[in-house]
């Protein structure tokens, strides 16, 4: 298993920050060197140093060496489909009230970013079942999860297939504490989710566009099986704080997605009449399509690019699994996860609810 604290060991992933703030992630491999145009740094020189050390390369250039946090890892790991950003993952854990020991269902698994946050929150006594209808994405996600944790978690299972078909077969009705849906058409899954949830259980939907938000909220209301849906979005604005120059950052990730939560009512319970809407909005699915052409459609990444990401994720997993063996074969570590995208600004838009980090949409 990956060590998340303590001195650096062979096989650990280490994030190096250079003089200009540029990040490079390396996997410590005996005999290997990190090269930049201003010198070389032996991986072996880092082994045994405390996390947070500053090391100099052969040219005297200093690097800050830190273990990547989960947030760092998910932002730089290979992507099959667009990931849930750390700011949203944190809110998902809070709003869905994910607790140690919980039985959690997630769909789709995409690149496995949310899976990693959920696994952390449920702990070893919880259980996560992740559904993904695309085999290649399931492979990328499995590679990323093993790549980060260093082993396949015993309490995690990926089921390949559509949630609407697979959930009833995979889990007994009324046995699930929490469900997280991150997909283009979550409204199609509300029926099976209602069956799977325990009374009081929570469904959380992560949705990219207002049309999807409206539609899933209405689908949930129409069942009469849930509490009134609550919706929000999370804006995190960084601040520049230096002496008297204290101001918000000029740039921020403005929109990623909306979160919607609702709780499962007990069998037979009927919500007390709520004075909520003066008039129910009226529209058909076709109207949504007309408003946002392609919102409900699916686009596909090139097979070549997807194959590359599967290879990268598997290489990361092999590197992590190899940690237990010494000496480590450097060839196993030849393809560590790629560096964090420089822009760090990958978002989903109306037409690509599942867009990739490279701007391609992948569903
Ligand atoms: C945006 S990705 C999920 C990203 C993931 N939450 C993460 O953080 O890495 C959406 C995924 O949902 C999958 N998907 C869409 N509808 C589905 C369904 N009905 N059942 C299972 N998977 C589905 C897609 O194949 C895609 O991989």
C-alpha cells in the first residue's frame, strides 16, 4: 500500500516544485535520474528524506519535494472521461454525508477520481460499488485507483454495464446508504436508485448544465419517493496574499458542475404538502434538446487517445504494485502519470458532460 506520510521510500510518487513553480511528478526508482535543462537529480538522493525536503540538483537548482495529495494526483492522472474536481468532491462528501462504513454506489466511474475520494471517506469498513458502461473507462479508473493506493481495495468493485440494468442485480433493494451519479442522463437512473437506497439514504447528482439540473430535479420530484431536491454549485476563488498586496486571484475555475441532493423517504411516506412552486414548469425532453442541441447526445474520443490513457493508468498501477518488491525494475516505472495539465482549467460544457482533460468528449 502507498505510504501517505513518513520519509520517502523507493517507489513513492514525489512532486518536485522547481524555482519557477513548475511541477514535475517522479516515481522514485533506484538508479534513475530526473533531468532538466539545468542539471540532474538522482532519485536515490531523495530516499530517506522527510516529506517536504528541499534538494539541489547537479547544477545547484533547488526543488521542493512533497508527496502529492489526492487532489494533486487526480488532477494529473490519466483521464478516460472528465474528472470531478477536488472542490466538488469535497462538497459531494459533505452534502451526500458519506461516512465510514457506508455502502455507496457510484455511476459512472469515468476516470476514478470520485471513486478515490469515496474510498477514503468510507474507510476500510465501508463498501463502494462503481458502475461504468464503458469497459475502457473502467480500466482507466481501476489503473488510477491502484496507482494511487498501491493495491486494489478489497472493499471496491467495478461493475461494467449500464446502472439501470446492473444495479438491481448487483445489490439488494434497500441496502445502499448513498448514491453518487455523474453522468449525462441521471434522470434515467432515478427509479433503480430509489429501489436500492435505504430509507433516509441520499442520492447526489453531479450535473454540468442547467437543463440537466432542471430535468433531474423534476424526475426526482415526480417519483414522490424523495425529499425536495436541493441544488448548489461551488465556486472556489483563490487569493493572492503577500504583504499588503491582498486580493482575489485574477483567474479561477468558474464553472464545473451543479450538485443536487435528495433523501429517500420511508416506504409509504408522503411528503407534507410544500408551498414551493407557483406553477410547474412545462417542457418535454425535445424542448431540452432544442434549447441545448446535443445536450443529451454522446461524443466519442478517438480510440487511439483512449488506448494511450488506458496504458498510462495501467503503468501507474503496475508501478504502485511493484513497490513491495526490491530491487525495483526501472522499466516497470517508465510511464508515470503525466504532469498536471498546465491550464488546470478543464471544465465540461453544455455539449460535453463527459469531456476529457484534453478537450475531447468521451462518452
Ligand atoms: C464524467 S464521467 C464520470 C467521471 C468520474 N465521476 C470521475 O470523477 O472520474 C461519466 C461516466 O459515466 C458513464 N455513464 C454514463 N451513463 C451511465 C450509465 N447509465 N451507467 C453506467 N455508466 C454510465 C460514462 O461512460 C462516463 O464514463
